[in-house]
């Protein structure tokens, strides 16, 4: 499991294409998250680098930590049983 800010250091897509049977891309979105970053900070590459990528799974993190864990457990189960 990775958290990537600088894709220049690690190209997730090249890696995931090469190992697609074992690497899955999961994006956790926090739609109601209120950032303390300024407008220019929000436009920085570390904040926008993943905006145009396609993920195998997208989780909408709108609930509790337990709900997030449950959603990720379900994805893990699906991946194990593919």
C-alpha cells in the first residue's frame, strides 16, 4: 500500500501495468474535507498529481474510521477472490 505525492519518484502506472495481477490502485476520496491549504498550495503538483489517473477502486470516505476500514476490507476481499 502506497501513498504517493511525487509521481516523478515512482510511476504507479508503469509499475501497476507490469504487475497488474498483484497491484491494485485504490483512491480514497474525502469529498467533505475542508483543507487549510491556500488556493496556490491546492494547485501544487503534490496535491494534483493523481487528479487524472484511473484507479481500480475508489472509496468515498464520508463516514467514520470504522466505515472506511469496512470499505477497504470489502475491496481486499474482492481482490483476494478475483
